[in-house]
């Protein structure tokens, strides 16, 4: 179906955000009531007919039925494959299970995958799509705020191994992204909150007006906020889709210290967005010291994070040494050169090598 002309009369029409990555581009649809349209929208870009809906036990129970129904109505033959909820599902073992279930359901290279869940499912199902029969298309249907504003866009997929997080993966862009903001209503509050960390990251690196939007979380228009965040991420991905030029690195703002904190907390203590909130504050402090970011701007970011109910202080029992040790274990730091993303002012960010380990230690100390 051609949606370019006269389609505004379609009551379900939502203006897509176009994501460009290298030679390919795809639509991200954002709005309410979209779960019921997944089949119809997918039929515009993929043929199938066989497909696998990969979900975790929670998202399968909540949203498996409407998505399966919508796909069947559009003429597809879907099979629901469910994995246990949580980061623990991002393993080679689960990847094998998912791919076996797909083979059993007689999916082949003409088939496709639908990822129905948060970042964990997006990564696992996206990676399954990247390797099944040497690569089949996938549709991302992100169900967490974090996945809608960040991880469903840009094509990064991965599983964890004993040696590290996201160690095996592929860049495999989806054929379509469908973000139904209605599903955010069932998200546990802590899961919803952590999504605001990536929104605040996008605010700092690209659009300070978003800081005012998150200042009143209860009044948020999620469709508008998710759309703006997808536009921001898409603009960065378009400049550097394979993460080769260092441009995509700006999306790592707050993530160097943030990853150190996640690791120091054994990946159990903090949700990703919680660790990133502290990482963003640390990066703002480094930026005050090294990039001309003002104390008033840092305060504004602090207030946004705190206003969203995200952490602004490191718990006493998480030692600074554990965090700096985790940073030092990072390959980027081994060679003695620290490549760190700073913000010179709200709405801008760039990589620099002017940051020292002492700057990082001082910034971490300020999180107490
Ligand atoms: P992310 O990496 O995006 O934070 P996960 O995939 O780890 O998300 O999901 C976090 C948790 O929230 C999981 O237990 C998952 O089953 C659950 N979940 C995901 N989406 C929803 C939703 N819309 N409603 C309720 N629970 C959800
Ligand atoms: Zn992140």
C-alpha cells in the first residue's frame, strides 16, 4: 500500500519517522493502538508468510495474543516463541532454543522475526534474525520506554557470554519498528523510570527542551516524547550507521562511567538506566572540568534526573575503587588513552581525549 498520497484519511495513519542506515531505510511508527496494526503495517514491507513472534513470559502473556491475531488477520502464519524474562535470556543457549523453535515451525529464509518485548528481547530476537538462515528480516515491537526511545533503533543486536556483555552480536537493521505507547501503562514503575535516563541523555546531547518535558513526568505525552527521541537517535545513526566514524559515540554519553557503575554493582544492583543516570551526572562533571559546561547546566541535568526519581548519589557500599577498576578493565582505557564523550553546552556533545583518569575519579567522588 502506498501511504504517500491521500493516506491522512486513514484513521490509523501515523506519520512514520524514517530511519536511514547506510543504503537502507525503514519506518518507525509511534503512537497509540498500534499493536493491533502490527500485521497490517508489516504486510506493507514483508511477505512471509511464516514468522516467529519472540517474546518473554511477561510480554507474551500481556501482548502475545493481540500481536498474533493482528499478524494472522494480515495473512501471516505466526508462531509464538517465549523465553524467560530478564537479562538472563540473552545467552547463546536461548538463541539456540529460539532458532530451533523457528526451524521446528518450518520457518525458512523467506520468513521473518517479530521482537515483542524490551531491550533484552530486541537484542536476542534481532540477533536470531541476523543469523537464522544467514539472516532474515525482523520487525521490532518495543514494549519498554527504554527500548522505544533507544535500543529498538539502530540495528544493534547481541547476546552475552561468560567473557562479557553484548560480546557476540551483529548490526542488523529492522525492516520496521512499531512502538505502541499504550503498552507503557503495564510497565512496572521502576522499568518506566529507567527509560527516562536515555531521554535525558538525548536531551543533553541534542535537545535541551526535552529536559523541560521530563520535568513533569506525570503530564508526559509519550507518543510525542518517543517520536522526538527516535528522531534524535535516527539522526546520529544516519551519520554513522556502523559505528565506525566515532560520531555514533555521542550516544555513549554517560555510558563510560555508567557501565563502570553497572559492573561495580555486578549488573544486579542497578538497572541500566539507573547506572546511566549516575554516569550522565559524572560525564556532566567531567564536562564542567574539561569542556566548558557550566555549573548551572549541570544543576539542570541533576534536577531532571532527580525529578524523574532516578538516582543522583552512589550508594555508600559501592566503592569508587570498584568503579575505577571496571573503567580500567575497559579496552578503551588499556592503551592509556581515554576517549570520553563530553558536552560543551546543553544540546551538544563530542569525543575528546583531553580527559584523564583523575578527572574521572574526581567526577565519581562527586557522586557521593
Ligand atoms: P529493557 O532492557 O528495555 O529495560 P527488558 O527486556 O529487560 O527491558 O524488560 C524489563 C522487564 O519488563 C522484563 O521483566 C519484561 O518482561 C518486562 N516488560 C517489558 N515490557 C513490558 C510491558 N509493556 N508491560 C509489563 N512488563 C513489561
Ligand atoms: Zn544505554
